[in-house]
């Protein structure tokens, strides 16, 4: 069966049908998006997928709405939006269409559903409200900000805005999937480096890469810092305690904060010490020897600060 039309509602758009369209247009690149509420279009037919309109949910007839009286719910009772329904039905195929390794598809599908799809579902259904000073910078609000102005009555303005926003939504989805795929690729490298570190407090990686998830997976609670080469120098970074904040397992020494070059060398006593951030989460050394010496000092300082007082 060839899908010739992807049918969603006309008028103002929201994140859920935009993001659904990202998935569906990847799988059916030759299909035409039809934005309408006309009965003859939102009635199921073999050659079309209908989503976020039609007041019915029936995957066998390719209709995926969530606005009906008894809408589909997740196993935990949380509501779906059209995006969640489309992702559940077509997400695995979408990831395969991005040429991801088959061994990673299930894990990325579940992780993307948890971190990306579910929040969109909850916001669309009013079960979650972006709050705080960054509320207007959440993805749903950013995508909806691309709607035409309320008094733009020019013919086709909604559809033009929808297609412009679709390209931006596609970039966000593909970048998020790529990051999750990269984390899986990095995991094996980081786990091997953890084994090599043994009981040491410093994890050495062959390059900058995501590492915190693998450190947690390995339950490597003894690790305090990470070092790795950059293009022309080496970095020493802290390890965040969790994914919800910036607190580190250990900060770099307070005396290093904000120092560069000669001043940093003098304060640390390490030739090749180049820079330490004011927030003390990263320092730079000219080479591996310099950054390893900085790491040794940082570990000693961290352990001393955690040692019980004597007396």
C-alpha cells in the first residue's frame, strides 16, 4: 500500500502534529500533507494517514487522534497526543529510516519516548505546563511562536507557517535522535575506560564524549574527574552528581577559579596550566602531562575537603 496523503487539521498548529509530520514525511517522502477539517478528507482510506484530527484512534485504519471522549492512554494512565500515537506506531521504522544500527533501535525508541515524546504529549493535553523564566523557550512554545500573527489574513498564511515550522521541528527531532545514538556509541568506550581506570579517581577518555550515563551505569562512584584531549590541548572536567543540576561530585580548587596562563601556572605550580573556569567545572592544560598533574592536585584537594576533621 502506498501512502499518498498525510492528513492533519487546518488552522493554527501545535507541536504534536508538527512533530508527527516529521516522522511521517521521513517514512513517506512523496506523500502530500493535507491540512483540512473536511469530512471527506478526515475519513479513513487506505492511501492516507490521518492524525490529530478525526476524533478516532484506530491504527488498523491509520487514524491517530486523541481528542475523542475516551482518548487512548499510556499504560500508566498518562495521555497521548497525536505525536505519542504516531511515535508508538511508526517510531521504530522512523529510526531505521535514519540508518541507525538495528541493535540500537529499541533502546533509542524507548529513550526518545521518555525524554522527548512524553513531555510533548503532556503539554499538549494540559497535563504539564512549562513554567519559570524559560517557559517561553520550551520546544512546544518555540514551535507555536512560528504561527502567523493573529491578524495575518493573507491566503495560505497558516499553511506556509506550518511548512516553515516543519523544517525547524525536523532539525530538533533529528538532532535529539543523533545525540541519543551518539551516547550509545560512547558508552562502550567509556565503560572500557572505567575498567582501565580501576580504583583511580580520574577517568581518561580518548576524546570529548558523553560519559555521565555510562559512569552511572557502571556505578563508578569513586570517579571524581575526567580528562581528554582536545584539538590542541587537554581538558579536565568535573562529573555532575545527577542530570537535573550542575552540582559536581567535586569542584576544582577554589584558588584556581578564573585564572589563566602565568597566573594559573603560579597558583597551581603546574607548567602548562592554561585556564580554569570561574565556576570550577573545567580546566585546560597544554598537554596530557599538565592536565594529569592538575587532576592529581584536584583529586588531593577534593579528598582532603571530604576527610573528617581531626582533633
